C-alpha cells in the first residue's frame, strides 16, 4: 500500500487505505530509510482538495554525553544538505569539528569547543562558513530538532520548546545528569543563535511510553512508582526506533518482526521490540542501569552501594560521580572510556584492558539472551552506535554462544562490515539475521520536528 502522512489536528499517520500506522518501524519500513538519505514520506497539508507540500529546512542537534552531532535537511528535495560532529571523548586531544556536504568533507579542524553550548555555536558558525557549499541553507533554518534523553512522566511525545518545556527538562536533569544538562546547553545556544526558528524536543524515553507494566515496574514498594514516578523509562529510544525501522526495511518485514537492537557507544543499551513496539529494554529509571558502558557501571548490586556508604564513607555525590564517570570501560581498564584505546592496550598485553573488553561482551551477550527470550525468539539482532558499527571484535565476542538462539555470525562478513553501509553479517545458515546499522537518530528527530510543526500550523 502507498504510504502517506497527512496533517489533521492530531498529525495522524496512516497507510494509503486509511489504516493507522501504529509503529515507527512500520513508518520506516515503507518510508525507505536509506543511509545518507532521509525518510521518503511526505509532510502534506490538506486544504481545498489539493495537497500542498511546504519547503522546510530543519537543523538537527544531537547533544550526546561527550559530543555534539548535527545535520541539516532540506525537505522539498528530501536530502541531507550537511552533517557534522564535534567530539571530546578523548580528553588528551582537542575536540575536532568535522562538517560534510554529502560524502565530501568540507571542514575538518581542531576547535576549542569544550562543552555543548560552545559546540552548537561552533557548528552553526561552520555551517555559515560553508554556506556556498550548502547553497544558502544555513541562513534559512526554519526549525531545530533537539534530542533530549529524559522526558520522565511529563513528556510522552515530541513538543515545541518554550520556557515551560525548558524548565521541565531542567527539572528532569537529575535523572540523566550526563545528558539533559547537555541538551539544555545545546537548546539554549541554538535558541539564542536562531531566535526566529521553531525548536522541537524529541525524547528518547518517548519510544518506551507504552512498555508493559511488568517491564516498567521495579520490585519496590508500588507507592514509589505511583507517588514518586520511580519506574523504568528506557533510553536511546530514537536510535532503537530507527534501528527497528531499518531492520524491517532490510528484511522486507514490517509485521511482528522480533528485533533485539543494541545501541553501543559511550552509552549502551539493548531493546527488545516486536513489530517496532518496545517490549523491554536494559536501561531503566536513569541511563545508568543495564549494560556496561564507557564510563558508567551499568547494573550493579545495590547492596554494594549501601555498604560503601556505611563503611567507606562515600557520599551520594561520590557514588554519582563514580558510577556515572569513573566506572565502565574506564574504571575496569584504567586506560580510557574509548573502546579503541582499550582494544589497543589489550593487544599490547594489558590484562586490565582485556578484562574490560571481556566483561563488556559478557554482559552484552547476557542481555541479548534475556531480551530474545522475552520476545519468544529473535528474527534480527541489530548492532548500532559507534561501538556497534565499528568494533567487529566485540560484535564477534557478543555473538559467541548465541547459536542456541539461532544467531550465527559470519566471521568474514563481520570483519568486512567495519565502516561499511548497513548490512547483514549473519552466516547464510543463521536462522536470525545479524545487522550492522548506522545510527541515524537525526532522521527520527527530523520526522518528529516536521510532524509537530505541521500539527502546530494546522491548529493556527
């Protein structure tokens, strides 16, 4: 059936026969999400019997825990005009700003952007500097879509940012200290630099708004959930949303596809979804739960924390710092949070570095198995994010022993997939497919921004 997106007061999405599209995976499957492109669905405003497609340039800002990524889209041509990033994961090196127009690198320089506010300013300045390459796009940005990690119980969908929304995001920062504050810095910088543009917040937690009660509830006094909002929210939802849609497209299957998606970067999470709808995930109340990460511990015995406070004199602030910034790959290896540096140290014979990598893969493999059982089996295992896309050896370690679930990796395909386009690295005999998919949260944010703005226009 042909896909259409049309504007009513609810910005409803539907198939050509009027049947509602109920999942992002279904949207992606028919939208033709191709790496380096944008969703091939139209944002049409119905009026006077004619479909009117408005031209709109949208800047996407993704403030991660240690980076700022940005993309500029021109929706009438449905192409990405430019993209770029600033990354300061390695404190021993100056942040590097890279800007691309299509496949061409037009800027690659060291910069002094040591925080997210400065990163957004540098990004906007770089777009202005290459304005001749972009055909004037940077001067005509009409909307800015922002990734915000934690929406709590307040935000279950994307929203236009005003002072009330900004204040709510700030209040939620204590639940995601590495991320919501970064998003606020980016939002403030973008709003100051582009005051005429509409700014939209897209929340990672929104993808998990309809988790089953058993998935989102902790085995704590139920009043904690009902009175204090302490429940499992889930994170990296924008990435898992895209991964599910891309898997559905690659496998030509949008109905009931059972996917375990693994977003592996400085932050790591895995999600089980059926037909694009999240069923369970590894992150919980905060982005600290679940898998071992770059500097975050992931799930640990809560008794350890109580013990260290009682007998070692650690405070809540100490534990916050240690669990969020001094654990994970960095804490175990003693080398770095960057998996490339840890791998290099392990190859050189560093036993702590080897333990860190083995522990990372062990905990990831355990999570994949648990999520697959939750789904009653798995049709596709997806690796995405910086580590998921580029660390072939860790993919191999994580998949070792998963043959009991029908997951069998092809060693040659897996090794060749490093830096390649989205691909299937499973053995031909594997019952489940193993996909390496480039993380494209920007495409999901762009979709959300356009739908929100269209709905806003329809209500004027």
